[in-house]
């Protein structure tokens, strides 16, 4: 084993591999921080470059760029309330609230520090738990995936600061949007109104960019007074992070575990990990009333979770060639192209290459801290720039990012439309993040539900009599009934108060 490890270090410490890690890390930071340009897009654009690299250098570019892009999506979320990637959307409001309180460096310090720790935790899980986690993932069928996706939808009500009824209404709007198009189990056009551009449905990224970015630009432009942002030089980015690490041990561990488990499940990914972890953080917190006001607990748990899921998503990819998310789907193609065919033999016949991959993951998450701090300080200039100069640039970036997702102008129109929808929803107190969650998860819920009914010949018993499905069903139903239970508990407590006073 020692000789294999030494060989892995020798493979990683090659000049071309080190250069590939550094350059792809910088590239991932830049792309991830631009609204509309997701980590998946950053990874996909690197594929032509990997043609000319050695196998280890090629995989290093994918790992480094994706890890950096997932983190750097937090930067515009914290500074401008515009998530750079879908994985950052779950806690954008929390990070932006800290900026509004005059603590942007604390918010971004939490993002970079706990993202790095989460990524390292996910890498350790990849090293130690790959076979058992992959076996567990293979036991998931459409019945389990239906409940998992449904549980993700329930996060909309659990993280909402407004009325749960408004959160559910927003989520249902998102589910309705996800029904648009021909990509449904029946292959029937729905809500297309004769437009060919709607046959492929509404893409989540243009919708996300519209409701977060364009609506924020509209709000800023229609506000008479400029927002009171802390126009000052940033202090230490990592100040207080060790104290927070000691104070919030349980949220970190919980976020890492949730991220690792969700990352292993094919098709889940960092987006779901962030939503589930943020909602769990609020439910298990001793101070849930502080969430949404700039409280670090939710940021810590969700930030650790989405980066942990990124590493653990490679487990089914390496062992069975089953992509854990869109990023690992691209990585599988690169692995095959470079002769590193995924499968159990990869861990035996090419063990040194696997150890090299682990080392690259750890290096990428370590250098995330200094490079991330540098990127934060560059991005901090946004806070000092005039709003009239920043907002047009954001609109241009949104348009470019939307056009790049589908290479057509319809995506740009989609961004504009959802910008108006997001502005109206926010003005009347409807959380548009719940709508985005419905758009992202709606297709997964419907496809797994219909496929499960076909497999069971219309019977709903398999949704409950399978062990894992039963556990997920119980969790989902509990999340669904939680608002009603809390309402009943508040009524009962209100009735007891007069009696206590009379006594």
C-alpha cells in the first residue's frame, strides 16, 4: 500500500498536473461566480481541453474546476443576493442578510472555510466508504427516489420565513412550470401553446437566474435610495472561523453526513444536499427564529453539505460507471476517453490512479482557501462600485449565461419573464426560492412516481412496504404535517396561558 501511495504522489506532483490544478481552479472560481454559469457548464467547457492532457491531469481539471465553482457561487449570493450556481440558492438569503448587517467577510469566510472542510470530509468518505455507500445507492429504486425528491420539495415549507401556505403555493407554481414540455413519461406536449421552444420545457438555470438576479436588479432600480451596503475594505476573511468550527460541531457533522449520503445517490447532487441540509439545520437549531436574519448556523451546515456531496458523488461513478450528478456524468466520459474505465477493477488494477484522484481532491479543497480569499477580495470591489454601473453588468451576464445554456434567445426571454415573476412574488411575500425548488425537483418527482406505478401495476403498496421507502415516506409525511402540528401546538399553548394566570 505504501508503494502505491508513493506512486500516486509521484503522479500528482508532475508539472503538468500541478499547472492543470492551479489553472482549472482559477477558471472554476471565475465561472462559478458569474450568475447563470453553473459548475456543470464550467466542467463541460473543459472537456475539449482534456483531449491534450495526460489522464491524471485531465481528471485534475474536472475535480478542481467543479469544486471551486460550487464554492464561488456563494460570492455573488452573499454580496448581491444572486446565487452563482444552483447549489448556492438554498442559503443565498441568509448570506446576503449577513452582508446587510455589515458582515460580508464573515459570511464569505464561512462559505470558503466550511466548503473546504466539507470537501475534505467528502473525500475521506470516498476513500473509506466507497464500496458500502455504492451498494446502498444501488438498492435505491424509483420508489425511494420518489420519496427522496418529495422530501426535497418539503424543504420549501421548512426553510420559508413567510407563511407555510405561501411557501407551498410558490412550490406548486414551480411544479406547474416543471410540467411544461414534452419531457414527461407519456411524451405528450403540455402547456406548450404551439411554441416549439417550449417543447423542451423550462430550463432550471434561466428560471433561477431570472427570479434571483433580474428580480433583484428590478428591485434595486425601483428603490429610491441605494441599499446601505458596507462600502469599506474587507477585514480578515477567516477571522472567527475556528471559533465557529468549535461552536457548531453538530451542524458540520450533520451537513457532511447528509451531503455524503445524497451525493452517493445518482441524480441527486449538491443542489438537493444544500436544500435538505439548510432545512434540517433550521429544524434542529436551538435558535430557529434567527434563520433568515444573517445567522451562521444554516450557512455552515449547507455549505459543508454541498461540497461533501460533490466528492461522494464520485463513488457510484468510479465503482459502477453510474453518474452521481451531471458533473460526474461528464467525468465518466473523460475517464473512458483516458483509458480509466470505471468499475471494481479500477480499484485493484489501477489503484495508484485512484489514490492520485483522492490526493487531487484534498489538494483542490486546501488551495480553495487561499484562492477563494483572493477571489473574495477581488469581488469585494462590487460593494464599492456605483449601483448604476453594477446592475447593467449583471443583466448582461445573466443574458450571456442564459444564452449559453441552450444557444437560443428563448432562454434570454425566459430569464426576463421569471425576473418579473420573481419581483412580483417577493413584493407580495411569496418565497420564490420555493418556486425554484419546485422547478428543479418537479421532473424527478413525476418521472419516479409514474415509473414506480408502472412497475407495481398501479399499486401504491411498494411505496410503503419497502424498508428504505418506508423510512423516507415517514420523514416526508412528518415534514408535510409539521406546519399543522406547530399550529395546533400554538393554539393549545395559547389556551393554557389564561388558566395559568387565573391560578
